[in-house]
């Protein structure tokens, strides 16, 4: 659960404009804001109306290719995918997004998998940004 909270905090930092990159001669500043993330429980209703085909495909692919995310609740994993897309839509580069995700303890492979799977499922318009940044 700690890994989920850490990754969510990092994604929130991406979306709010925080960065882990510094100019070549500057040290990387530590974040000064405190954010509390509370995981929402999974819906107990087995019909799960929010679980459409796009979400199912995204979750299956993410969990098949990225071991880090196998234990994440469905809603949390989907939210992370949308956060990646929001970061791209906000003008952040794929390199910057990947570095922030990695700083949360996610391996390079799993960070790239999260980004690629999210873009393919939720924001295909960002494919070029994801591939060439």
C-alpha cells in the first residue's frame, strides 16, 4: 500500500507542476508540499459500470507486462493511467514523466510500460510525445 501512495503522490506532483529536473548546475530541490492520498475502496458491486472494455484491456496489459502494478486495485491503476495522460496533455515530456515515476520506486521497464499502456488506452493523441521525448 505504501508503494501505491508514493506513486500517487508522485503523479500528483507531475500534474501540479512539480519537477525533479534541475538545471545542469543546480541541485534537485525536494518537494515542500504535503499531499494526503486516500485510496478508494474497490466497488463491491460485481457489475462495475466503470469497468468498460478499454479499462479491462488497459488493466490486463499493464498487469501482464509490469509486475510492479499487479497488486494495485483496479481503480488506482486506472487513475494512474489517466494521470499519465493528464501529464502529457499538460505539456510534460515523456522523459520527465518517466523520471518522476521511477523516483517513486518503479523500475525503468515498469515506468515505460505504464506510460505506453496508458497512452495506448486513454490518450493515443500523445503517442508521438511518448515515443520521441
